[in-house]
């Protein structure tokens, strides 16, 4: 099985990458949702390059790098005005494919990102739009999250909680720790097995089907001594 150490270290590494995106935003490098999704996927790719936990090698790799145990983080970005999240309500799709001798999982989840500083309220139009996007994601899968990004960090709120809330203060909804989210994702406590990708081609098909801006595929394999 995937050990708790493997899952904790993986979750912490991804969380650190996403924290770095908030630092980029504070420095003025991220302006609105579209650059955020690309920045997030790029940072995760960079941070996971050649990363290993006790049993698993997690790294950014290419499809042609055969014969190595690996985790791939694939970034695929839609371009232009046609990239609005009109179908699934998500602007990022995150998938994972782990295959160990005693543990195998393929699944994913949907993300809608929203820029919002703590203490700020959404206006009615923005709140209605966000809840609408959450409803779209939830019509596809309950494994849907909202990433609220600001100069002080990136906070995770379940889409179910956003859709159910009538408050314009999204930060009043308890947040989900980013490291725990990705730990749970790796350990099969979170994620939808109906959302799958196993290679760059299938990930691009999934991204295009969802009309999402970006998609990530994490691929983990055992360390071979």
C-alpha cells in the first residue's frame, strides 16, 4: 500500500508548490484566474521534478522517458477566448495514476480558482457566477474544489460548501488544508475514479472535453533499486 509517509510527503510537496504560487501573486506575477492555473501547474511540475518518497518516485517526466519508475505532472493549457470553463465549470483538472505492486489507483478532481483576499466580500454577480460554476462541477462529480488565491496563500473550499452558502464572505466557510487535500488524494480518501487520464493524449482529451484551461496528471511508480 501507499504508506502514510509517502502520502504526507507528497501532499506537503504539492502544497509547497502551490504556496509558491501565492508568493508569485503577491509579487505581481499572477493577475487573474487564467495565469493562476498555468502558474499553478508550472510550479507543481517544477517542484516535483525528481522528487522521491520512501516507496515512490514522483517527478516531472516526459512521455518518451521509458523504462524508469516515475510520476508525471503534465501541464496542458487551452488558449484564447474559447477556453472559458463552460462545460464542467472547472478551470483545472487534476488526475493521479499510481501503480505499486500492492496499490493501484486512477482518479481525479475538478478545481475552480478564484482570486479573493481574506476579509473581502464577493459582489452579487461574482458570487452568483462562482456558485454557478460550482453547480456545474458538482453535476459532474462531488470531487470538486474551489481554490481561493490571495497574497497570503491559497485556500481550499469544497464546491459543495460554496454552492450551499448564501454568504458573500467565502472565507467564512472553513477551509481544507492543501497538504491534507493532496495526501487524501494520493491515499484514495478523495477523488473520483470516473475522472481518469493515464498519458498526455488522454489528459488532453479530458481537458478539451471539460473545456478546462489546464490539466495535471501525477504519475507514481515504485522506486527500483
